[in-house]
């Protein structure tokens, strides 16, 4: 679809109150992170947000700024990224599925908007989220990763003991200070609640499933890197437990490569609970407040 075709196709009748106000739209997004320098827009770098905002601004003929559920790092993929944007009601077509098809023609092949829906005004892709679900794929096959999955699967040259990994992973589930696994960000808490952390093994393929209310910068890849060290026998499962007493990034924890990681889903509450969830998430909390499960989302 050429820019000229984009400009000639006028939007249909507006959604909402006749175009007198802004409409909040939810976008469901998938991308292969290989060719992107992460989600967030950066000068002179190709990023997911940069590519999407440019295409959205062109089609809707208004400047677009996206807020996403989790700002993925360079090389990290997504099958279930979520973002929101506010646009004038006059530019929103009645049939949003047509808009999805237009972007399928306009966007490069490594990023797709899979759905666009009108969201409740209280919906916030980042702060309304209840939990994020990630997967990390590891192949221990002697030939490495299958060619069709090489972009999203880490080829690991040594066998992994899944029982050792499971024993270590159990220490990490629950509400903890994950400072040992997080890159430092000034003023950001490292307290998180991991709700699921397990590995599903099928032959030589090992898939880590990690779910939490939110994640710190590089936290999932650090967790995977630590568990890989346990799984191949370089560390004992109890080492993971000792890391939870650290209050700074642990140099002994290796960050797993980005390309094995994918954001697969983000969960949100019903519309009538969105505002309360956002307010609870935005509250500034001290990292020592482990008794309170409402932890700010910082991705």
C-alpha cells in the first residue's frame, strides 16, 4: 500500500460521540524482534514503536504515541504485546477490521497489528495490566535450534537437568525482591510477584513459562540465565534462594540471550476494575513493603 493510497482512503463514520472527543484504542501486536533495537523509539534506531507510530500517524493523519504493556529489549519477540493510543474520534473508522487489513499491507513483515478495538477510557496498556506472560525457548538438540525456529530459540550446547531446574524455580515463585536479577533503574522498585515459573520439556526442546504482575529490566532473561546454570550443574538449586537475599544486581547471574524470549500474553481486569488497577499500580511503594501485593509495573 503506497502513501498515496493511504491518504486517498478516507476514514468511515467515527466511533463514539460524533467525533467531538478522543477515542482510546487498544492494539494487539506481534513482532519478530530480530531486526529491532527494542520497543521504545530511539533516534537513528529501528524500533517497534518507531515503525508502528510512523505507520499509524500516516494512516490516521494525526501524530500517534503508543503506550505498551511491556517495553521489550532489542531482539526480544512478542506474540501478545498490547498498546493503547488516543486519537480523535473523527479519524476512527466504524469497521476497525478494515484498519487491521490496511496495516497488513503497509507494515513490514516482521511486525503486525493483529487486532484493534475501542477500549474503555480507563484502560491503560501498561498500568492496567494484571500480569504479563513470557516464554523462553531453549533447544539442547545436538544440531541446535530447528532452522524455522532459530530466531526465537536458544541453541544450548549442554544437556539440562529439568528436575534441578524445577527445584530452583520453586524458590522464585511468590513475592520477593528480585534485585539480584534486575538491572538498576534509579527510583524503581525490584519487588515483584512471580505467579508462574516452570519448564515444559518435549524431547530436546525446553520452554520456560514465566508469569508475573510485572518485570524489571532484563529480569526474565536473568532468571533464565540463572536456571540454565543450575540445570547444567554449574550451580546448586539453593544458590537461587541465596540470590533473593541480595539487594543489588548479582554479577554471578548471566543474562540469557534476547532472541529466546517472547512476550506471549498480557492479562487485564474487567472494564469496571481498570481504574482501580491503574491507581494501585501507579502508587509508589518501598521495596521492603513485601506484605502488599500491589507492585508498580516497570518494564
